[in-house]
């Protein structure tokens, strides 16, 4: 149970190290993000031969109002035989694969990412204030995985650690045990409510989460097309 529940823990980190800027491509605006933050041991896990998955999420605000949210799933697999990194980036039904030699600094490659927003350059006005926020979710818990965890907990009748199982040895012991039992029932009920709420949430969580501060976007970067 410990191994299953541990993935529900989320650690959030904030930093101003991330940089982002809009890039005009034809009549559309994309956002290039540099210096993305990853866990300290992430580079080592990339060479394990196992799949490493994370989600990159970009949120955009105009004058304090949320106007755009987009996320990409990135999957990295290191082929131990060919000594090649295979990086698959997916957004919905669209996906692309890039290959990198073992001699390439793969972590540095991953620290830069371009979000293709699909937003028109003409939608951006120099008179408005724009902010973006970047989130990185490593080892994300998918909705399917959440259902499996919930089913496992139900099948194994898992409620909360520390449920009282003491045998009373005196009248005082009986009283204490009943009190502990009542408290355990309340704690179990609260625990299950919180757990169900988390597992039913639409928010994708993971073993490690990074959230940047809101980053101001220079509005001089936007040029409206006529």
C-alpha cells in the first residue's frame, strides 16, 4: 500500500529561473520556454532504459483573465542496445518522435520547449498585459491509474493506517478502546472523503510537480497582422 499511496504525494517548487517568450510563426503565436526545472535525479533515470513520462502545461492570462491552457505529454525511452534516446511528444491525437544520440546532453534538450498555441497574432494587443505559467508533472497519475488505485484500495479494504486493534484489559481499557474506535471511524471517514476527492479530481497529479510563478510576457513582442 505504501508504494501505491506514495505517488499521491505532490511536491511543488517555485522559481523565477524559467524564461518564456512569444514567437510569431506566420499568423500564429507560439511560446518558447527555456530553463525548465526537473527533479535532481531526473537525468539518471533517463538512462535507466525505462519509460520516463512527464506533462508540460502552459497557462496564459490576459489582463488577469485565463484565456488559454494547453498541455503536452513527453515520453523518453533510452534504447540500451542502440544507445539512443527516443522522445515522443503528444498533444491529443497528434504526436511526434525525435531521436538523440547518447552523446547528446538530453537534459539540456528537454529544458527548452515550444508550445504551439494555435492562437492568432491578431488576437494579441500591445495594450493588454499577458502572463504565462508553466507546470511540469513528472510520473503523472492518469485517470485510468487513479481508478486502478481506487479499486485496489477498495478490494483490500484499505482505509487508514493505525486503526485500533487493541484488546481491552480493564473497564478503563474498554472505555479508552471505544473512544479510540470512535475516533478511528471519524478519521477513516475523513480520510476516505479526501482520498475519493483527490482520485475523482480532474487535476492530473504526479510524483513530482513544478509550478512556475506567473511570468510577464513583453507585449512589444506582438505584432498585429493587417
